[in-house]
């Protein structure tokens, strides 16, 4: 029995997320708007994508929708196969499953509720430790506050600006997945709150041309036994969290539904009389324990010195340079692709969609010790041939590695040139100064920006299996990129005599570097010399 009625003297439930418009969407017509959960699933075939501008919230909202999708299909069908997913991919979601699910759990989708508000902890209102409310920007990754100054944000903690509840809800969902670990100091003696499941990582999400396709591509497999169905429940299907639930040791996720909706912080929104939200109650939440056998399905990994390291965003480095993380990897590889891409490929195989490109969004945030550095979203179109033919994927890895190695050699040569332009070029201090100057200059941005322009052709030709054409085009791309970057780095040195001398001293080495990239021009065949033909007429 789901408790729904408010106790005497308490505010009644308000703002049901099933009905109220709060999710920003991009319709396939190109228009934008906001919808509730019921309309979103009922019209998922008409929606191209979520129109959420915050990369962390964009990913986290998809994870919420995936948990809803998984549970609705489980309630209706129990188990399903990739063939079922393929049918729904072509024909649309089985809407009766979602109507049944929403009817059953409607009372758990109230944003404001005296017993179990959605993704919140009602008990915080009664705790003495949480009586002093925080500004709502405490749960906004894009807002300034504490150790997280953000350009163009002018919020002030002492005088928070009230906003509409839908915006706060989207921020909360993003925050719970990307929260930084660090001191909270409300209920626990150690005062330490664990980080969210996706903190400081780049999450990978396969996307379709319609929202229902995106959800089916990224959907985790159905449970194999009733025990799994009962165990892996999202937050709103579980009993309301109590203060005692917020102090135990870390717990492993029971499955993706738990992981996608874990309340890593305990939050309670304070509703103003006009329905807006300016403040929240806030404290430690239900900590998530990560394990080698419980890796996040949306994370890709590379082999580190002694452990697997999650793919993350790095300032100044585009995500396409880590494309091998998105492709199937052979045994013993240094890469472990995200499980969600394997699920997407399984659907394509079941649907016989051999010609469909797999579009993947890489989104998330980069952080350092709890301070958000940047949030980003990038999108790639990957031909099926890169997934169905191991040789094509291997060739892509080789070409991308070639670009990295070429840039490393170019950078070393630019360091030499910069050192020769300074007094006492052989000293360690001068060489360090030269390296710093080169790294601060345009060489990396120029090189990789030009290489990125050639990436779509490389992917397309490798997907078709045209490896020779792909190689020739890539060599031309690298040649142009190297020349442009070398010139841009040289312009920084200026026209002084020392700079001109430095260029002369390194020019031969540069020509040697780019020589293998030049196209081979066939030499004309030489014929043996013949005596000239006489124009005299024989008598």
C-alpha cells in the first residue's frame, strides 16, 4: 500500500512529475517545449531529444528515463529479449506498459509530498541538524558557490533567487549523479560525503533519431530472475529514507536502476507559497560503493598502471582522441568500452540494421578535488563497419595513435626550436622555459583542430572497408595539420635574428618528420634513347 495522504496540518502533495511540464524536449519538427513524464513517453516517437543544456543533467535525466523504462517493461512483461527491443525500436514503445506503471506508482512522483517526495528525504524537515536551509544552488553544478566559482553566474548564497520547481528538479537529478566527494559535516562524525556515480567522468550514451530509440539503445538487459527484479529498484519504489539510512557504510548498487537513481545526498526542497523553490534542506546521503564487478554501464575505461581508469574529460583535449574507448576491444586491449554501447550493438544486430550509424553522445564534467572545471557534450557518428569488422576498428586505433605520436614528435621539435631562439639553449632552465612557451602557444589547438576536420572521412572510409583510401586521406590530413601547427608555433617566436636562426637549425628535422606523410609521386618510365627519325625521303 502506497502512502499518499498528507497528515492533518501538513501541506498536501503538489507538482506531480507525471503531469506537470518540467522536462525540456526538442520535437522532431524542430520546436522546443516542456512535458511531463506521461506525455514524454506517450509521444516519445515525436521527440528528437532532450533539450537540457546542462551536460550533467542531460545524462542524469536519461538515466532516470532508463530506470522508468526498465521498470515499466518489467512490470508488464517480466522478461524481454533483444528481439523485443528491436520490435519496439521499429514500432514504438508499448505505451500500455507505461500507463500501467504510472498508475501504480503515481503517488511516488509528487515533487512536494509530506512522506516521500520524489528523489528526496522528507525526514530532513524534522532534523535539528538540517533546520538551517541552504540556497537551492547548493545542488546546482553550474552555479557559483563555495569552491565552485562559475563565470557568468551571479547567485549569492545569502540571498538565493527563487526558481520554478522543474528547473530545481533537473539540477537535483544531475547533482545526485555527478556530486563531488568531500566534507558535508551534518549527520556523520567523519563529515564526508561520497561522490556521485559519474563524478569527474565522461558518460557515453548511444542516441537514436527519436527519443524512444535512444532509450531502447541504452536500455540495460531485463532481469533473469524474480530476485533481481525485487532487488534492483529505483529510489521511488523503495521505502522512504530515514536518518538511520544515511549513516551506514557504503553499499554496492543492486543494479543499474539503483545506480541511476541513488540519492548520494539527502535533499528536501522547500516550497515557497507561490510554488517556487529558493532553499533546500541538505545533508549526507546513501553512499555508493564502486567495485570492479560493478562498473558504471556508461563509463569506458583504459588500463592504468595497476587498475582500470575511467574515461574523463581533460581540459584542452577533445573526446574524439579517445574514440578507441567507444569501439569493441580485443582481449588484452588497453581499452574497455562502455557496456551501454554493447547493448546498443546487440539491438542493431537483432533489428538487422546493418546500415544504421551508431551515434554516441559523450557528456559529463571534469573536476578537481570537488571543484568543477568544465562540463561538456560531444557527439560522434560511428559506422556499423567499425563494430562488425575487427580489422576496421583496429585500423582506426592505428591511425589515431599515429596522430598522437606525430604530435608528440612535433612538440619536441618545437621545443628545440624555441630553445634555440633563447640565450644558452643547452641549459635545463632554458629548455624548461621553451617547453612552457610551446605548451602555452597554439601548436596543440592548431594541430588537433585540423586533424578533427579529417576525422569524419576517416570514419566513413574505414566503415566501408576502404582502408587504402582511408590511409591516403589520413596521411594528407596529418601533413596539413603538421604544417599548420609548425607555422603557428613559429609565428609566436617572431622575426628576430635569434628566431630566424632557430628556424634554420630545425628546418631539416621538420622536413624529415613530414617526409613519410607526403604522397608518393610515381616516376615516369625512362626509355632508351633512339636515333632521331630522318625526314629525308629515300631515293
